[in-house]
């Protein structure tokens, strides 16, 4: 039901705001989109077919862009080519266009057209000459081709000229069927990003949780879209990134390095069954220490996932061994039904705001956060130099 002529979606393409959009995320494709200024779905199909080394190096992409935007007149070497190449501004972009062209101009059957396509791809000289002869003969036998030929050239010369063009462009031709299918996915993702940005970005982040570089790029894009990505919270977050509101996304616990899927699943099962975790000891007591081990707990602390327990991260990290030990004693007691050798029960809680542990500096906190998340989320070291940088530079590298 997505409309294929949505102005806002084409505005997104023209402004190259395509981070997260299928097949059009690279800096090169963004540059091509800015030059192209797509206005219809077929322009997206063409962009995907043209952004390849061959067409880019041949100059045909520049011709296409200039013709599309009226900076260069669209020309056709023969009037019969106009309905076939009108969509691509006189440039042979697709293999299907070449196959259709030889059918219309030279009367080739669909099977013969496919043989020509394969012959050109293999570049066998004797086969190409044979195909050229058949093409020229077919053109000369076509009354429409002969009668509409420009007066300055003979029909035979024009037929050979067009075959030369076919040979040239077929080296860069791309399957339109393939490009159109990709363009449909691209358009759908662009439409969703435009109309449901928080939902789309949460889904994009969840799809790339294992790739830290991609997470960094997508979180930056969320900031550009004025969508807040809140730090992970053991009592609020799920495995995947999730929408909290139209302008905020909750971090996915599955994206915390060193935690793992089994650990998160165990945490969520316990939380859903018995409610939020109260403090560090309560957390260590209720989760399975085999699935959520010491390394996973450390990553949760340094990422900020356990900030909800109060205190500071240095204290939580310092108290972790004691909390895990006491939780282990509790588990042993529950399984055996006995206290320790003096008949005492383990304490019911453990303090997690040890005042003897000095809090980390802001820089240390951010560095530890970066290690567990792969990025600076709650702040950035460069912010300490923001006022000085304003006196030195007038923009960021990413904006150039």
C-alpha cells in the first residue's frame, strides 16, 4: 500500500539522507543521488544499475545525470530508439533495453536477442561479426528503420553505428529485473525511514547489532534525526533495540559486548517472571551465574546497564565479586536447606554504594562505556574541547 510517488521519500533521496536505506548507504551512492535528484521510481532503478565501476568510469553516468537534469539535450541516434531509451534519457542502461532494441530495429526473436547479449558478454570477435551482419540485414529489411533514417547517413551506416553503440553499452549493461527488485526494497526502506523514523532506526540497529561500526553510524544517524538513543537499562531494555517513543529508542542489551544472547535471555526471563531487579545483589541472586557470568556482569556495569541500582559504576564493579559470592552462598543454602557451619544464614543484601571506592573520572567512565558498547553513548571526550574547537574550526570532517 506504500504510494510509489511519495514526495517526502523522493526528498530524502535528493538530500541523500539514505543511511540505513537498502543499497544506497555508501558515500558514493549518496553523491550520485545528490547529482541525480531522483523524482520517479525509475530513477532509483537507474541509480542502482549505474553505480558500478564500469558505468562510472565510462562517463555514461555523467551523461545520464546531465540529460536527466536538463544540462545536456537528450538525443537518439534513430527515432525508433526514442520509446526504448526515453526512460533512461537516451542512455542504454539495461540489458533488457538492448534485447528489446534488436527486436524492434532488426526483427530479432527473443531467443536471438538473448544470443546476441551472450555473444557481446563473451566478446568473441567472429561471433560478434556474425551478429553484426544479422543486425544490419535485419535493420535494412525493416521499412520503418529505413524510412525514418536521418538523411545525412545511409541506413547501412546508421545500422552499423547503432551496433557499435550496442557493443559499447552492453559492456556496462545491468539486469533491469535485478535492479528493479533492489529498488523496490530501497524505496520501501526509504519510505519507512521517512514516515516511521524511530521504528525504522530501531529495526536497523537491531539488524546490525553484531557490527559495531554499523551501530556507530546508525546511532549518529539517530542523532541527526533528533531521535535519542537512551543508554541500556537492565529493567527497561530488551534484547533488541526498541521504540520508547516517537523520538527515543531504548538500547538493545544484545548489543552490549561480552554479554551474549543466552545471558540476556536469562535476564529477561527472570525479569518478566519476578519483576524488576532491585540492586546488584538481587540481580546476582536471581540470574543464572553460568549464563550471566562475571565477564557479562562487568560489561553490563561498564555499559551503564546497571546504573538504575544507584551509586556509581566503580563501586558496582568493586562490589561485584562480593555480590556474586553471596549469591552463590544463597544458592547453595537453598539447594541444601542448610546454613553455614555455624548455623548462620547468608545476609539478605549487599551494599553497592561503597563510599571507599572513588568514582571514575568522566573520561574513564566514557572510555569504559566505549569498550562495552563500541561507541561513546552518554557523552564524548571531544565535548571537553568544544569551546576551543569553535575558535579553530568552522565545521566537522563529516560535513565536508
